[in-house]
């Protein structure tokens, strides 16, 4: 599945994982290419200058959205299971009680969508989904999403400077709880200047990590360079920010790693420039690691997962230049692709592990960083064509990057190896239904209702029809809207942890409760792998694995956090025909596996975001209501903070429309303008006729609708002392 755009809303919860084994010989990759990256400058979480007060052009706020088609849902059965090692068969999931027994202790709200949209004087876009980047350490919680950040103490108060008096939107100061846009943090102009309509760099996919060993915070995002009209230049880079001290509210050093030309030309028909999509981060005792998925801008193929290895101590010291070793995983997995001619598969979403504390690292083989990945997606099976797979697999891939102590030398000498492990079958999940899916939106889903509303008069037109404030007549002619099902991700690996001598990971999958595929729901396949690098390359076996689901409901976007003692939780969103998107959790350990799923914060309304509706897509585009794209779990001693997405508040139609309805009242943050809309953000620098319809796009979508989407941070206590970060999503408003 190619990268798409993204949408936004979020929450937090918990869950669990397991794994099986394979005796195949490890595949060995080359040691990579090392280059120097200069210090680009410094930054801090302080809002930058803005010459505009955030006036809004409806045409610009609701640009047409382009989206690729998603594969069809798996039309088979995936047994819920709990397996130990590779010799045991499938047995029914028993939802045993794990040793850890986390309970919610204290909670507070984190970032919300109002803060995202109206930071930096409102010179921001709304984006879906949020892409939760959270890390915790030294008494601070750093939270970053698309495209805003904040820093909290453990009581839930922002420790950043109050910027309300200078944050002027539509003529009034707006309180965003001190939040700072990511463009400011990384030293860029506003995402959009709402007076001139000039767009700046497009920052996306934030991830954060606190390293207890160096006592530094690391915040990474992918940045795409743009022309003033918002079209992409194709140049993109990883922006690696490292705090100068253990206080993340102070100064950070920033390094920019150009990834435009990193990737293998798959089949000779997928040349770079490439997009370094979906970056994620990890660390061991010696290094800091970022991985990306490389997609050619020109074509439909996939050019391999890329690994970037840094000396952790060199980054922490604020050196004027740092070494980075780049390794391309294309063709390194000993499983044939499904294409002709067939080659070895590339790595796809090779997620690097994070380890809790300072004593959980793998010190064998002169320092080792572990990764996990899956191989059911087209990126693995059909990298040249970019399509053609069946989206089903019974394998995962464990990776080891050894000799990481050499990262501190002038000439790093790394060795990357992987081994393929047999596991229970997993498959592409269908979209996750929510209350009312497939039926016409009611006034409790106000944006969808507005798009169907032919009678309400708004300030945008003297003609009746609420939709006139959101979309064009041509878009409205696509027909009535219905409540959508949520995107339940594909089968890519999600957050990975190395703790208690094991690698822990999970992914989204279809899950069955009977023999009728129509009854399948979205569930979680989870893995606990026992690795061995005593020979200098990886051998591994699955210690425990499982496939978990909840009858009649969906659980999506797992994020696992595990303490040094092997007690953990997994965050998910739970949603179903009778459950609004909710924050949920379960405990996990390597003996009992994943326990019961518990709702910690029930949802209050349907997801009503702009990616849910065909009228807000480009003509002919496939509907993909964005959710996720990933959660976050952060371990702090014996506590775990976790973040996933949910809808916490409902909104009635009258309040939603406010002063934009004739004779309505309420807060006015949408001032009509008559400026022509610039090129939609999805366009590239090429003429439209030269662009592939599956041209790789950032996974974020832009648009706007007034909504408040708080992240809710909770501390869970018990045997694991887990702290939970939930996003309290609210019903979108226009």
C-alpha cells in the first residue's frame, strides 16, 4: 500500500503481544555508507513570527483531497490464537490475566486540534490523522503531533511560555495552552501565511524518544520542501532535533538529513527522487536510529526501507557535524517477491526498537539494535509494480544491526542481518465500523450532515445549503454522504520495544470469530521474539505470539510499552457498531500474553473528519477515513505512558455551525475571503499530466473544520505503574 495523506484526532489506551520461530539462515546486508551531516542550527519550542492573523479562505480550508484505493478486506478467516514457539498449533484466545495489572491513577489533557489549528496565529492547516509522537523522561512529557507540540510536567501543566497575548487569530488572542507549531520549532516559516497564501515546508510524521543514558530528548519529523503555491519540489529530509540538556523546554540542536535520493530503483523503473515516508526511531547503548519507507515520486513502486544510524553520544554532544550511516534494505529478505523476475523482498516499515531505562540494551556482538517488520504488503511482495499482492502472510522478519559500538569511531563498521520467522496468519483488515456506518449522518455527525444539508442558509451564500461553506457545487454533485468506517491501517509493524531480553511488537490484522468472513473485525497480532546475536548475526525464535480481537468490535493501531522487568501494556482504539471510537488497553507479559481489553475512556460520538466524505476528495479518489497513523508508548521507570486516538466529545448541529449559520451565534474563527485558492497541497512540481495517480504522498491530509481534539494523558498504576496518554478527540466542526 502506497503512502497516502493523513487526517487528525487522538486518544490513548493499552494492549498485549506474542511470537513463533524459524530456523532459516540469516540474510546479511552490506554495512552501509557513512556521510557527514552538519549542524543546521538550533531551535526551541517557541512560536515563530507571523505576519497574518489567521483569516480563513473556505476554498483553501477545504481543498479537494487525493487518495489511493485501499486493498479489499481479507475474505477468509484469521483465528484468534495464543501460541508458544513454532511447534504449537492454534488454540482459542483465553484472555488470561497478565502479571501486570495497570490501573488509571491520574489524568490530564494534552494537545488538542484547536491548539494545532490555531497555533502561530492560525497560520496552520488541519491535518488527519495526528501521528502521535510522545516521549517521557526527567519529569517531562513531550508530545508532538501533526503539526504542533507541547511540553508538560507530570501534573499536566504546560511548562512552555504562555503565548496567548501574541497568538492573534481573526483579530482576537487565542489560548492554545502554550502549544507551538512544528514549523516554528524546526525554524521554518508558517505552514501557510493566510494573508499572502504562501506555503512553507510541510512537516509530518513526528516521533519522539527520551534517552535515559544520554539524558536527551530526540524529536524527528519528515520535512518536504515546497514551492510558494504548496506544490512539492520533491526534496525531502529528516529533521533530527536533539535537546541540549535534559530540559526539553529549552534549546535543541537540529540536523537535517537529505533522503531525496535514498532508495533502490526497483526493477529499473522506479528511480528516485524518493519520498522518505513514515520515519520511526529507536536506540541502543551506542546509537540512535531512524528508519523510513522509500517511495519514488514518479511511479507506483517501492524502493525499500532505509536505515539511518547515528552515534547517540555525538548527537547528544551537539557536535558541529555528525556521522550518519545509511543502509538500504532492498533485496535483503530471503523471501521471493511475487513478481517476474522474482527477487528477494525488501524490508518494509523496519521499525527500530526502543529500550527502557539504561540497562535493557543488547550488548552482544559489540552492541546491537533490533528491529521488526512484516511482509504482507505490496511493498514487500510486489515492489516493482507496487500492486498485485494478496495482503496475507504467516511471516515476520527480525533484524539486528550489530557492532554499533563502532558508531563512536571515525569509521563505523556495522552489520545488518535478518531472519524470517513463521507466525500465525495475519491479513489486511477491513475498515473499522462505528455506530451508524453506512447510514446518512444525523445532526450528531454535523459535518457529514452539513454536506447533505440542502436547506440551511449560511454566511457563505444567500442560497440555501450548508454544504456551500465546505465544498464546490461540482464536489457536492458526487451525492449524499454516509457515516464512514475508519481506516484500520494495513499490516505494517507498529511500535517495537526491546525489554527483558525480548523484542516486542504488534500489527493490525483481520480477526475472525466464526467461519463467515463477513463477520471479520480489525484486531491485533502481537509478537514476543527471543533474539540471539552470539554468532555476530541474528538468530531468533518466537517466544509467544497471539491474535487478539473483541467480538463485534474493532481494536486498531496498537502501541506496546514494556518495562525492563517485562511487564507491559498496548494502546489501541476500540470502535464498533455500538462503540464510538474509544481509548482502550490490555496488559501484556511473556507468560500469559495479552489480557482482556478494557475501555479506559469511552467515545462520545462518531468520527466526522473531512477524510470521511467523498465530497471532500478529488474526483475519482477512493475513500479512506484517516485514523492513526500510529500511537505511542513511552516507558519511564516502572511507569508507562501510552497514546492512541478516540472521540471524547459530541457536538450538536447548532453549536457546530455557530455564527456561520444565518442568525447563529458563537465563536467566529472562519472569516470568508475572496482570494483564489492556490494549488492543492497534494500537487507536485510536475504538470498534472505527468503525475502518476498513485504518486507517493505524505500520509497527512490537509483541510480544515473547527474541532477540539484534546489528547488526554493518564497515569496507570499497578504492578506496571503504567501512565496512559489518551487523545480526547471531539466532533469536528466546520
